[in-house]
């Protein structure tokens, strides 16, 4: 199944040779099946060397990967949620697809600087002078 291409969207498809799968023993519930069968899947994807992704998507995917990324830039997704190898394989591929879709989203528009309104400035200054008056009243009374 690792040889099957992973379809992300109409512009991005990851070739099967770019993905590497490794099967390991999984912990958790499952009885003796857990001790005998390697059902957990580790899916490896080399982000910087992938010809399927453009530079912006690669940079965004590296940021989103966090601790799952090795020093060489290889992303490792471990899936052991299910008790069968096939379902864990599909889960790992789906999680990789979600990560790349998130990385492929266009960047948010730049923030436009705005000035505070006249009313908000007046309210702030009025509240400030009110607090100042309250604090002045806390002092010792003037001796006449």
C-alpha cells in the first residue's frame, strides 16, 4: 500500500516511492494479539526532498510537524489507534494528508493597522482621570 500514491487534492499527489512504512508492536488493549502481531504503523515522509510539494508548502509543513520531524526533515507519523494493521495504515496516511492540507492553505491576509476611535480615546482618558481622583482621595487629609 505504500506503493500507492497518496492523493491530497487536485494539485498535490504524493508518489508511493516517497512514503516509507514500518510496522512495529503496539501497546494497549488487544490481548495476546498485541504481543504477537506488529499492528502499529510508522509512516515516514521526507519533506525537504519531496518533489510533490512546493517550497511554501514544505516550509509550512515543517512548522506544523513539530516534534514529529527529525533533524534531517523526515516526518514520522505513528498510528496505533486501531487493532488491525490496515486500519492503522489508513489512519497514518489520513493524518499525513490532513497535515499537508493544513500546510497548503493560503497564508492569512496581512493585518491592517488601525487607530483607536476618538470615543475610545476619550473614554480611556476619562477612566484614567477618575482612577487618579480615587487614588488622590486615599492620601492624608490636608491640615487647615
